[in-house]
């Protein structure tokens, strides 16, 4: 992955109309209020930088999955309300449609430093289909393209990929740039030892990234629900624990590959097992090789945690994606909480390079009141960061102009 030109590499902003793709796909509650505005907050520096230099900004985002048609509950009205407060009078509002005469008029009347928000881009069928005609229509609104929507960069849609073919320059915003700069070193030049801690529920959704990480990391730690597919591959009984049977042979191949590479795949020492998937289940701590037949493992145990701490402390680089257990229930939250605290502490005390990702991993941090500032980088893109770390070229990044300088840390 080459480094991309950013909004700092272009200086002639005054009076320029900028199509700025952001990821304002924020969670809403039943009354349509934003419950977590961090996705908006993360792109405010990009917006304000361009405003200060006199650009005329056209914001583009999707919200939810309206699938190419207008869905009233997915209008960007709550986002517009938030922006009005955050940006003040420079925010001139939201359009009613994505394209059309009214949009043209409002774009034409934009003044330097003003910001306009287009309606939910996924109301248009041409967006997800990445239709050239629709991409050209979008491009006609602006002079310059900026992409700050890292969380959507793994999708080749009209506003994330197609449009960039018709606008020049095509640049990365600050958030996009930060994601690229933080994730690239993990694959290209990690300071070693590099420990990758992968948990969560489904091995099927993370198998690709596990394969790549096995080759680039020094130690691969497997926790969460995907552990049991590996334990099954080793021939251990896993009781009623989560398993994906069609991945057992793939897990076995990965274990063999690790052996061949002389690398360790960590699967822990003990586990917390329960008789039911419930917060008040009766629990027991057992060794990883003796899960009772009628029980399910829902967290890593205290011995596992104790064995992970020295691995964490001896690392120079750590990637963590995916909870170690069913952290949503307090009785099964200890593993995830211990790892979160240990990685945060190590980041500070050892000046470690820590990168976190995953929607539920971030939810766990929130629940434990562990701030993002305690890590080097907390990625905003769940699926996008996994694909990036798998080594896949993300279409929304590939299409941006290449920088001439090489990446440095
Ligand atoms: P992320 O969003 O951080 O990438 P995932 O979506 O892969 O993480 O997985 C998160 C989910 O995995 C959580 O809801 C958690 O309850 C579940 N999980 C973790 N460990 C287990 C386990 N042992 N058994 C069942 N589910 C688990
Ligand atoms: Mg998830």
C-alpha cells in the first residue's frame, strides 16, 4: 500500500467546491436521535481545515441500508441537526434529494467556507451499483474530491470509488490518512515482537485476516468464540461452545502452518464455562482441554489472562480486534476487560504501538470506560480495517492520488 496524497498536499482551496465523502453512518435510537456521534466528530477536523482555507464543502454520506430507494427513517436529518450545532452558521443545511436541480442550485450558491450536506447517498440506486452515469453526476457538482470515509473504503461505490475517476485531485482527508498511517506499519514494518490478538464470534468473518496475521505477526493470540473451532481442530472436546464446523479443517491447516513457521498460536490455558448462555448461568473455570460436555465456554479464564500479560508486555506492536468473551454479560467480561486494561497500560508504560479495531471491541471499551486516547490508534472501520489487514487493496483508497513520499512512522 502506497501512501496517498492528503488535503495537506493541495493548497489552492479558496473558492473550490469539494465533494467530501464522510462516514456519518451513526447509530440512531427509536426516536431517531444520534446515540453516538463519534463518526461525525472524527471528521470535523477535515471539514474545519477545508473551511478555514475557503473551500466550499459538499458532504456526502450514507446512513443504514436503504437499498437505492428513499426510506424516511434513514434521512440524514439528525446528522444535519448535529452539524448545525457543530459548525454554526457556516452549515447551510441538507438537501432533500441526492442529485437534481435543487441540489445544483444550492451547490452553485455555496460561499467560501460554507458546508452543504447531501441527502443519504444510498437513496440512489446508482451509488451501490457504482454506475458511471451517477458518479459523473456527483463529480459535476465539485472541483476536488476528498475521501474521509475509511469505514466505507472497502466498498467500490459511486461516492467512494467511481466519482474519483472524474475529479482531480482525489485526496485523503485527515481521518482516512490517520487510518492508513496506523494500519500500514502493522503489515509492512511492525516493530517486533508484534502480537496480534484476535477474538470475537465468527472465525468465518476473520479467517482471511488470521491467515495474513500468522505470517506477519510473531505471536497470534486467539480468543473469543473462534477459539473453539481451533480447539476442536486439535481434537479437544468443546462441549456446547460456539463452533463453525466447516472451518475446523481450515483451523487445523493454520495450526500446521504456524508450526512450520515456528510461530506460536496462543489458545490460552483455562476458560470460564457455563451451563447456559445467560448472565445468571452457573459457571466454573476449567482447563482448555477439559470443557465439560454439557457446558459452553464464554470467556477466557484467570490463568489465560495471567499468561497473556507477559506476552503483551514483551511486545513492541499490538493489534487487538475482537472481544475475548461474552463481555456483554458481567460474569463473562473479565477476559476482555483484563486485556483492554493490559494493552492500555502497556501502551503508556512501554510506549507501545497499539492498534484496536472492531465494532464490538469498541463497544467493550465504552462499557469499561476505557478511553480511546489510551491507545495509539482506534480504527473507525470494522470491516474496512479487517480487509485492510488481510492485505486487500481497498477500492476507496486505491483510487486516491498516490503520494510521492514514502510512508514513515
Ligand atoms: P468485533 O465487532 O469487535 O470485530 P465480533 O463481531 O467478531 O467482534 O464478535 C463480538 C461478539 O463475540 C460479542 O458479541 C461477544 O459476545 C461474542 N463472543 C465472544 N466470545 C464468545 C464466546 N466464547 N462464545 C460466544 N460468543 C462470544
Ligand atoms: Mg462485531
